[in-house]
């Protein structure tokens, strides 16, 4: 019976351990915390976006960080396979907007409980509070793992599934990078992916907590459009967050590394052309013609955003609506369609949802997740240089790569 050590008790490590154990291996799952799935339990605002019901082509498309590397993994363990796995283990699921899959209960802790129960049923030995310090290697072959006190645990194969460096309080502190580097692997320097953005302007703090739905955000480098996204966003005390902001953060991070500042333009009324919006403003102004300007915007904007909007358009807040000029109305249209904010840069990597960077994919066999350098060494999940957009894609990458790694140790 093969003896396998899986380092890391997140989604990728758990799936790798389950797959190997159910295939007949003796598996020990090392977790440096006192519980499994700590980061998983806080994903999706505590709801856990388990996967996205996309086909293989779309899964790859939504993994801008080396998605093609995962083509084989997504084919072998698809979103449908993830759905079937959880339902077979008693967790009821639902599909929401954008094909995102959540537990019916909206409780991420139930996802963790199902996984822990599955590990016990598969006979996986869970080792809590155990940290890997060094790989035991000889002639480019895995012999086992040394823990932090220096004790050797022999193994026929080791799967590194330690995640990236996001949310370090959950245990993601980059241990896997050091282990991989010790084995001779190239580590692409980690940087934040899916991360909130700081703005130069301070006014977002005035509306902190305000979420806007069905808006479009465009990221521009002077006159060049770098990317845009439609959906939900959130104002914070430091700037911007929310799904579309996180999705757009990748281009911002890249620009920040080159020392370039960018502009975010928020279209608050993307369903209306400028002409249609102007007509809407005319009707609004006629309806509230006797009111002051600041009291005429309740049907156009959220209450907390109105004082900010009035200040930005530069119109006297106490000006009677029936005295607004065509030029002032044109400025309102512009601001509603292109509310501008100057991007200072991304928040620290510790606040990112996903890490971009990690073990170079060229040094890993995509069909087995095996190291091309060391026999008996495998990788899965975020420790690899892969990252995707928000919407369940990163978790599916974890399930798929974990499954393939678990199969890989059995097929070697």
C-alpha cells in the first residue's frame, strides 16, 4: 500500500487526500492549523461559491492565470463532477446568477463539515498542528517530509497543497513555495489577484458599505481601455471592492508594478445611452421642478451617494431644478455614465482572495500534477501559478487539480 502525505488541508489538499485514499493509498493529511478548511469557511462572504457550472472551455477562459494548464484537470474532474461529489455526500446545492454554485443553506461551514466527514469515511489520517519544514530527498526522489521539530515522516509520495499567501491568518503563509524551491522548482513571485483597490480620492469612505448592482466599471490607462466588467461593486473606507472590482484588479496590479496609475470609470446607468439618459433627466427635472437640486435625485441615485454626486458635478445643491441649464444636465449625464476615480493601487496581498504566482506550470505535468524534477512530488491548488476570476473558478481549479494529483500518486 502506497504511503502518501498531503501537505495542506484546504480544498485542493482535501480533494487530493480523498482521491488517493479512495484509490487504496494510506494517506496522511497535514494541516498546520487546529482545523481544516479555515479559508474555505470564509469564502463567498461565508456562503462558499463551490464552483461554476461552466464547461471546460469556459473554465479555462475564466482562469487568466495559466488556465490552459488546467485543461486536462478540468476535463477529468469537471464542475458537474464537483456538483455530484457534494450531493452524493449529502450537501444540497443551488445555482445562482452567473452559474455560480452555493450550498442550499448558504453556510460555508457545512461544506467544510461534509469534507471532513468524507475524509474520515475514506480513512484519511488527519494530522492537525503539524507543519512541514523540509522535504526528504535523495537522488531526485521523495523519501518523506520533516516536520518543524525535525522528525522524519517517510512517504512514497508527497502532494504540496499549501495554497498561496492570501489571508495568512488562515494558514496561507507561503510554506509550499519554500518546499518547492528546496526541490529545485522555479517560483513565480506571488502577487495579489482578486484584490480590492485603493483610490486617491477619499470620498468612497463617505459611502462606505454602499453596494451598487448592475453597474459597469471600465479601467483606463489614459485614453486606452484596459478592461471592463458588469455586475456588483462595493465602496469601502479605502476605495473599491466587490465582484467586478476584484475581477478587474488583475490589470490594475500589472499596471501598478510598472508604476502606472489608472482611472476607474463607473457607469451607473449602463442600460441607458447618453441620449436616453438625458431624456430620463428631463422627465425627472419636470417631476421635481420646484425642488432644490440636491432633493431631486432620490429616484436616480442611492441616498448616501447623492451628496457626493452633487459635489462632483459642481452644481449648487440649493439651485431650483427648473433653473438647471442644458450644460449642467450634460454634466450630470457624463457623471452618471463615467463617475471617475483615480486608482492608487491594489490592497496588500494579504487581503487578496487569490494569489497570482507560485510554482511554475512548465515544471509540472498537467495530466498528473507530478513534478517534472522530483519523482514522487506533486502539487495541487493555489500553490501552483494559476489564478482565475471570481465566481467559483478558483475553487473548481482546486477541486480539479486536487483530484488529478490524487490520481497521479496512484498511477505513478
